[in-house]
C-alpha cells in the first residue's frame, strides 16, 4: 500500500478546481486593473489631447476584453459532460485563451 504524503491530492478534479479558483481571482483582478488603467489613460487623453494616450487607452480596453474572454473560457470549460461531449468541455479554456490576443 502506498502512502500519500500529507497535503497532496491525487484526484485531477481537486487539482484543477484549486487552480481554477486562484486563476479566476487573478483574472478578475487583472480585468479591473486594466479597466482602471484604461479610464485613467482616457482621462489623460481628454486633458492633454495626446494621440498616444488615446491609443494606449484603446489598448487597455483590448486587454480588458482579453480578460473577459478568459473568464468566459473558464466558465464554459467547467460545464458538465453531455452526450455530445462525453469528456466535457475542459479544452474550451484553451480556445478562449488563444482567441483573446487576436
């Protein structure tokens, strides 16, 4: 009989759920940070009329959209298996994380 050291889990489900919880918090924090940065840069554009600040604010809005796509991918990946998708939707996370930067 093999002993499992204290604190280690062997089930993939436990490991994935632990990672998903931490990454979801990080994604939400990044979403709000990017949104705040976008607002600050746009306010700077309104004050200075600098085209580079406008471009940077648009870039920050795009980063916020990337975070939203990552949240969407995480939500869709956690759906339960169906008859059409016997192994579940876990790989959808990769699709949404890849589509974000484009």
